[in-house]
């Protein structure tokens, strides 16, 4: 019964249960867009490597460590 009263009071006061979720989603979207606009885009080499990985072709990078001989 206390839950019913809480819901009724919240509805009369204009506080809905989904509002905090929507505000959180909107603020996350705004932060993502702001950071995306403030950072530099990826270089051509990075984009080419990403496209190769998405296509399923593995790239062998020179910076990958090679196993040491013992």
C-alpha cells in the first residue's frame, strides 16, 4: 500500500520513473558527441587496418613481438 501512495504522489508531482533513465541517456549521447567532435580523426593507416580486420584479413604488423630463441 505504501508503494501505491508513493507512485501516486510521484505522478502528481510530475516525477515519472523513466525520466532519470532518459536524462542519463541524453547526457551520455551529448558527452559522446562532444568528445567525438573535440578529438582528431584516426589516420589513414589506422582506418585501413581497421577495414582489413573487419573484412577478416589479418595484418601482420612489424611492431608485433617475435618469439625469442632460447
